[in-house]
C-alpha cells in the first residue's frame, strides 16, 4: 500500500471515528438532559410529599388541641 492510499484510509477512518464520537457525545448530552429533568421531577415530588406529611401532622396536632 503506498503512502497516498494509506493517507486516504487514515483520513476515512478518522472521519468515521469523529462521527462516532460526535454521535456518542450527542447521546450522552440527551441522556444527561433527560436525567436532569427526571431529577427535577423527583425533587418536586419529594417536596410535595414532605408538604403533605407536614400538613397531616399539623392537622392532627390541631385536632388534638380542639
């Protein structure tokens, strides 16, 4: 294989690897965005659960005083 063919093969391989790397980066970015969204939802649900529990405890305490 002469130097020109080898150069072309290496160029094609590097372009292919660059495309794969870009696709993997985009996939990781998409997954990270989805994970951040799910984490925000979980935090919201945890806050709602905590508020529910506090309200229930306060109602119980209020009913005992009445």
